[in-house]
C-alpha cells in the first residue's frame, strides 16, 4: 500500500481535494476534514500544538494524518482499515457505518493508482 496515494484518496473523498474545505456540521477542516478529536490525539501522543487553523496547510494536514495513523498502526492493516479509522476513529471496527466509506476510499485509491 502506498500511503501517499491513500491520503490522496482520502482527500478526494473528504473535500474533493480542496485544502480550504470546511464542514460546519462536523467542525472539520482542510483537505482531510480533520476534526478536533484527531488533533487532540496527535497533540497528546506526539506533544504537538496543532490547531484547526493548521489543517488548512496541506503539508501540515498531511503530517497530522500520518501521525494519527501512527498512533493506531497496530489496529490497521488494509486500505479500508486506514480509511475507516480516519472516518470513524479508533473504534472503527465496531462501527458498521464506516464500511461504505472504506470501500469508496479503496475505489479512489485504485483509480488514482491506475492513472499515475
């Protein structure tokens, strides 16, 4: 699995690849639609000080996503696992709603990989 392609696939699903995207309903920011719970986990685990404002910088947003995946690395094996973790958080395996999201990200991943 290529993590760069995975993150492109997630950005496509989350924001249509728009680094300035904002979802008021979920208070989600940037390319990857990063929520406060992700920032809290990353800031705590890695002793960082990311804010919602940080999420609008694609380079920083990418780092936040990589750090987040690192925290839960032992729980994720497949593209769908990564996507479902991103969508539903650490208890993603108990949340059936994230299954469809995982499949959509896998489709995006395969499409991007074929056209690179």
